[in-house]
């Protein structure tokens, strides 16, 4: 297990921010942490990076406890936490060199240049950060996280401030890091469509509690039927085990509607429409936090 | 280069590449020029000459660059030094917390203790650089203005009246500067301590200055004359005794041991607070 969050809890001034959160992330997995503002994502990340001390629980990265073996645990971690902040009066290169020096490794110029090229900042790296756009700061943040060759990458809102092309590049880069370097990635994002495209598993935090953790797949377990006569048609749907959910009907996974349509026709019921309602991560997220 | 020195180079680069760092250097140069301009006033020159003649010394010999350099240093260092050292030291941690750059540092596999040591050493180097800058520029402007000659010092509060030929005077001058640096390091230590607490950079600077100014006012209040040596700024003024004809090493050692112990205590308290503190966005 690359990352293990074990019963993490944290309160601020008596108000619980994170309550008993446990997550396991395997090596090479891309894991998404979702939640509204104030749901506890940043507090969880803060505890994972040793910036906040948990009231209860512990975080392990690569088998090392962040709370007790900080250097070993964070030595395997690259992170962008919140909006990356830099020294505006220094160049991107000087900023990069400074943050990398804190990793304790003697990193060659070639490796720094490689990271700069990977995030597409080569031409502007010697400019002062003051002149950087938000997206460029985000890229510089990613470069400083990648230079020490971490095994685990923690990205808090990596798409924040990026244009559509930048978002696409970021997605491609994260996939490359996972596929080529077997890097484990944990990310949070308000762009649920990005999480949907990138993540193997997600966890949803709501008011500090984890309301879902697991594999999420785009599914079509909801179906819409237009039948005539309605009453007889709906009675038959109930009879075969479908559950009414608003205007839709909840069906089991891998539901095949063909036999049902044949039966409806046989019973003299006109079938005007049978449409799967695709549930997006956004729908799923909304449901999860309202449960 | 070892990891520590690479990291220290980065910290120094952060400090010395920042325009604000040089306000102190610029202010001292400005103050030196103003003092020299005031010294051109006949009334001031007469007062200086009267003091020397009254003690039986020739103003031509002792109204020199060396005397002016020391006079400038004495009159500017405590107030302006306090201001600019408190500004830099008060910023050193709290500004990074405010700007969010400390979060970036804390994401790294570096202990909080190491971060604090790097920052404190940076403060100490800045203190040393500023002190030597003041001492050397004061001496240089003094020499340009008044040329060569002996050293004359009258410090009534410390009860020192000293007169030296140029050579021994320069030796005493450069002997006193490291002690002055140590005195000023106390200001940096206080600023550093408050910078590590949960407060804004400006608040850390203001609290540091307030402590020093209150201490200075109390020290100069006649009622407290009997306990004058208890005050922080009195101990910080000990560097001047390096100009006494027989240097009272026991007083120097006692007071600087006291100041160093205070620096160590402040650093330890800062570390205790910083290492257990939560850093929220």
C-alpha cells in the first residue's frame, strides 16, 4: 500500500473538520478526493503533509508515518498544496532551486531542466515569478513537486487557473507519470469531469466525514420509459423488479431491456421510449452528499 | 557543498534579493550624510571643540574621521538598528506564513527545526552584515569629511571618556564592532521569536520595537538608575566599554553571556511554538 490514512480526525476550536477518515491507495493508482469547500479536503491534505497534527489517527506514505518519520515519508512525496506560492521577486529557476534544495538531495542542473521542460516552462523559467500567470505558477509548482522523483504525488486543485489546453496537458502528464513512472497520484479538483476522466477510485468528503470511497464508474442503472397505457406499463415494470425513482426506474447493473420490451409488447403495451439515463460523477456526487 | 549550506544559500538569496532588505542599508547611509551635514554647522563644531578643549585635548587632532565614525555609529545604531532588524527578523517566518511560501517549504522532507535554524542563521548573518556596513560606512564618511586623526569618545551614560591616537583607536573601533553585532543580534532574536508566533509580520515588528523602546525609556528614567544594568538595552550598550583604557572583560563577558543566553532561550521558545503549530491555509 503506497498511502494509508488511518482514522484521521482533526478539530479546530472544537469544530470537527475531519472525522475518522481512512483511505488506502495502492501504488500506481490515481485517487480523487472530492468535496465542497470546507468539506475537509485541505485539512486531510494538511495532515498528510505534516502541516497539521491530527487529533487522532496517522498517515503513512510508502510505509513511513508522516507524523513520526516525516523525512522518510515526505522524501517520497511531491506536492502542490493549495495555490502554489513562490517568491515573486526571484526567478522561476531560483524558486525551483530553493524548494528542491529542501529535499536534501543533490539534484543536477540537467534534472531541473528536464522537469522544467516536462511542464513546458523552459522559455520563461529565468523570468521573475512576478511576471507569471496563474497557470505558469501552477506549472512551476508541479515542476518543484516532480524534481525529487517522488513515488507519490499529491495535487490539490491541479487544474486551478489552467486554460482548456492546460487542463488537457495536465491530464496527459498525470497519466504519463502513472504509466511511465508508476507514480501514485492523489488529487482533489472541483472539475468533476476531470476526476471522472482521470481517477481509478474516488472518496467523497462531506462535513468532514467520508460518505463514499471506492471505484466509481459511469453507469446507466437508471432508465426512462414512455409506455401506453401508463398504469399497466408501470405495474409490469414493478413486477420485473425495477424501482421507481422520480421519473426514472432503477435497474440492476448490466440490465438488458430487450426481454422486458418484448414482454411489454406481448402484453399489448405500446413502448414509445426506452432510454438509459447515464449517471455522471456529478450526479453521483450530488446524491452521495445528500444521503 | 553540504545540504545545509545549499539550503542556507537559498535562504540568503531570498533575503538579499529582496528590495526591502536594503531599506536599512539605505537609511543608515542617509542618516550618516545628515549627521555629517549637521556637523558642518559652526554651533555644533564649537560644542565639539569646547568639549575637547575643556578636557585638555586639541580639537584639530581629535575631531577626526575616526571620532566622527564612532559618533555616527553611536548615535544611529540602536534606534535605526532596532527598527530595521526588527523589520527583517519580524518578517522572516510570519511573512512566509502569510504569503503561503512556508506551506511549500513544509511539504518538503525537511524538519521544522532545520527550517528555523536556517532562518535564524540568516537573521544572524543579516545582523552581522548590517553592523559591519554601518561601522565601515560611518568610518569611511567620517574620514572623507574630517580626515585622519585620533579617537575621542564621551559616553556619559556608560561613564566613558576615552582618547586614543589613530592606530590604537582603530584597533578599539574594530574590537568593539563584533560586540556591537552581538548586541544587535538580541534585537533580531526578539523579532525572530515573535515572527514564529501566530501573528502578522507587522505585529511582530511592532511588538519587538515596543519592547526595546519601553526598555530604553525605563533604563533612562532616573528612578531606575540603581537597577540600570538590569535593563536589556543597558546590557546591549556594553560594547562601548571596549573603548575604556582598561577593558573590563568581566563586564563584557557577563553581559554578553546574559545576552547570548537570552538569544538561546528565545530561539528555543520559538522552536517549541513553531514545531507544534498547525499551518492552515
